[in-house]
């Protein structure tokens, strides 16, 4: 019985000691950044009452949901080798979605063993198809390395 307690104690101590360091967790913003989109009316940043964004990530449409009373949103872009992501924007349930095609080139960067590789996006630009409540799209920062700067401005 004494050896059994010693064996359990050794297992408990080794499981505590073998716990990984902070390098095992990739949660400090080191992953692939999302694109920040802000909203304008005229030349002024504005809050929208509601906006729904749906994105095509190559595996089908993904509904990113309705956002209420926001002045900006974060939209993930495709992480495969596609040179574009298509998003669809609605401000009401009655209108048809407006399609915005976001073009870019990707650059893979190694982060760490736990995080692996992240994508940075360069030469970001957009093309607006038929407009509804979304009148135009203006370019912000044309590369995405983190989520600090606004990349696109949607003019309503």
C-alpha cells in the first residue's frame, strides 16, 4: 500500500511539472488578423443601427450575424491560397445583400510551435458590385498585419 501511495504521488507531481509553458497557448493576438471595417455617412464615422455580414470562405456562405449599434466590425478573410474573399452586406432584412469583393495577396509568417503560421494580407483593395444602402467603399490601410487600423470604410 505504501508503494501505491508513492506511485500516485509521483504521477501527480510529474503531471504538474509536465504542464506546458505559455508557448502552448496562442491567445495573445498572434493568429491571423481579421479585417476592420468602419462605417461612414458623409465624412464622419457613424454607428449603424444594424448590419448583417455574410462571407464566402470557399466552403460555403458563413453568416457572421447581425451586429447592432456598431461603428465598425471585424471580418475574417480566407486563409487558403485564394486571392479574394467575397462578403455580402445588409442593413435591413428587406433589402438584397450588397456584394463586396476584397482582393489581396497573402504572406505566411511563422509565429511559434503552438500557433504555427499566420497569414498577413497585403495590397488589400475592394470592388463593390450593385449597391443598395451601401453606396461606396473607401480604402483605408492597404495591408493587414494586426487588427489596430481600419482597412475599409463603408459609406452609407
